[in-house]
């Protein structure tokens, strides 16, 4: 399975992927979170972070993070708010996730769980 195929097929943001940037195929680790989920969690943890900071934290390219932020914004998971020359990412914590497996979970609960605050 190609990288990102599972994420496109089952939706944002929970899915299983088997790729990791800067790792060989032999040492690629299993990740239970998509890149979309990783960026969402990083943006929730640091709403004032620059795209460069989010890219560094998630081990993704800046271009990839920009694309993912646009995806998350168009899906209604977050809103970009301009504050002077900076951008702040506000997460809609009340929005539900479509995990297609268990009972519905809200974005805020997912982020809290992922950050160990549940």
C-alpha cells in the first residue's frame, strides 16, 4: 500500500499507515495515527506555532504540513485566524470524528487522549 492511500480511503484523521519519513523501508515503524492526526495534535498543542515548527515537530515537510492544514481547515477541524502577521490555529474541539469503527468521539477528546490528558 502506498503512503497516504489508507488516509485518503478512510478519511481524516484516524487510520493506520506504515510509512515514516527519513526511514528505510526495512525499519519503517507502524503508526496508528495519520499525518493529518499528527498535525492536528501538534496544532492543538501549539496554536501559535509556525508551519516550520509544526513540520519539525511532526517530521513532515513544510509543504506537506501546509497541505494538511488546508485539508483540516476545509474539513472543519480547525480554523486559521490571522493575528497581525502571524497565524493562529483554532481547533473545533466539539466537532465529531468519523472513525467508522467505534462510538463517535469529539476532536477535543481525541486530542486530549493523544496528549495524555484524558
